[in-house]
């Protein structure tokens, strides 16, 4: 894989596009997940492991609630097919506003799909 020319922009665009496709489309969730992830995807978020099927299952309530999400990537570095990033995710849905610090470590294919992802998050207390 060619090195990411701008890892900060790549990871911001990846998360924004995936979220937008999920919440702003009636396209099958499995088709959308497959567009952004490899069939053997393993994503671990705060210790919770999701494979392709669990990722699709997780997408269903997201689509139902149609939250808005805004990723602010503060910094990102890449080495080969891997990216590490520190971000803030702001989510608004019908019930509440939520701000999360996100530490992401991922592996991507040459065509930009995620193969592996590890995320650690911390809810930022409201001030």
C-alpha cells in the first residue's frame, strides 16, 4: 500500500462518509459495511469485539436513531497500511448530546477499506 498522503484527512473522511452513508441512505446496511470494511473485519471498541455481522447489527439502531456525528481529527500518523489517530466525536441524537475522545488504531487495504480497528474512547464530561 502506498503511504497515506494525508492520514488526518483520510481517517476523517472515512468516518464521516461511513456515518453519512449509514444514516442518510436506505441502502442495505450490509452493502454499506462492505463498502468500508473487508469481509474479515475485526473492530474492537472499548473491549467489545465486532466482526462483520456484529458491525451490521450495530448499524441498525444507528440508522433508526439517525444521530448527527461530527469527527474532529486532532492528529493522525500512518505507517504503511496502518493509521493511528486522536479525535473528538460529537454525537447528537434525540435523547442527548455526547462528546467522546477517541483513540483509534487501524489497518486498511489498498482500496481504503478497514481490515482491523481498535478504539479506546472516553466520554468527555459536560462543562
